[in-house]
C-alpha cells in the first residue's frame, strides 16, 4: 500500500469532484476539525507560520479556532480552486483595523520548507494520488515541523454499502484506506513518529432525502465500478424506500456510520547516506548542522 495508488478511486472522477465540490464547509468536516484542533493542546511546539490546505472544504470555523490558538502565526491558506479561493478571502480576511498588530493571512502557496505546521482536514480519502499530496505537505514543512490531518476510514458508510450489495447494485462508494496504511505512507514520504488513531461518528437523518443530500455535500462515489450512467426517478424512489427500512439510531432516525482517522507526524531531518563520497545539497547541510545530526555517530 505504501507504493500504490488507491485501486478503487477513478482519477478522472476524483479530478471532477475536486472542481465540483460545493464551496462551503460541511457540518461533519467542521466537527472533525473542531475535534482535531482540540488535540493541538498536547503539542508543545507553537508554529510561527502554518498552512491550511483547502480551508473552505476543510472547515472555516476550524480555521478560525486555530487562528485564535496561534494569533501571532502567519497562515498560508492553500485554495487551488478560484471560486473557493475568493470565498476564503472573504470569509477569512479581517478588516484593516483588526489586522493591526496581528499576523497576516496569505492566499498563496507556502514556500518550500517554511511551515511549522500543515493542517489538512478531511481530504486524503478523496485523493486519487494520496502519496503525491502527502509529498506536497512534506515539502511545505520545515524540518521538525508537524502535520495534522484527518480523513474517512474503511468503516465509513458500512450500512449504505451493505444495502447496495444486498440489492446487487454496483459499489455505493470507493474503499477508504486503513489508518495503518496511512502510517506506512507517511514514513515512506519522509515523515517520522506518525501517530494514528480513529473514532466512529454516527450521524442520524430525519428522511432518506435528507440523508442523500448530506452525502452529496460530503463527497462523491469515485469507484471505477460505480454505475456508469444517470439513474432514473424510479431508481431514486427505490433507493429511498430501501433506506427508510434501514438501520436507525436510538432516536429512531436513519443512521449512518463514519469512521474518522486522525494522523499526526513530524518532518524528520534529512538523512546523510553513508558512502566513500557524499554529495549533499547546501540547504540540507545547513539543516543538519542546525539540528546537530551531521556529527559522527
């Protein structure tokens, strides 16, 4: 898993979703962001510059909570989509009288090796090439900087996937990667000391129509084996009827499970290869000298 792309994600569909994702922060993303932000209290290192990867989809309220936690830290908000970049500028920008004395917000890429923290909420499970995305996070971080991320895990939508299978329909969603595989990918990308954990959140819905509307906001089915054409109204009615007979929570409402994976890792100092003659980039040499790791063992 550490060297392969997810086999159940169609890259074309993933790229289409990246462009079509609604320009707002889903409730679940905000809730996960709130829980992940609370974990920052256990990290002693306080960044002076951090990067928020796609804050509109990741959670604007979560971004604001981090900005309050680190009021003097410069933030780079990374929004590749122009529409969401404009929304981020309006939502996260502050009036000039509130900017006086505060750290700036920059809607531009973070210089390589400049960030002490990369924040990436609820993104990896929709990436066709997650290792490439992890590599970009690694490049943005300074040595000993840290990554905070979250994504959906393999138990997500278990009820819906079981329903589709029982009816003989194509998969309801692509598969979601296990947290141990994410840990392997982090190490393969140069991160150190990855810490992974998970929790399950059960969301309940008043009606099947509301459930489907919430799912459309959260993501899309990227599975290569998904139904290849448009569904008709009769199929939609059948789906809602089947959902209405599905599992319900303690409150009697329709229930869906979401497995949330949290990950945290540091960018390790570059390792010096042992050989008779070693060539090392000047930037890496400076990093090694500052960290004291360039001395003999």
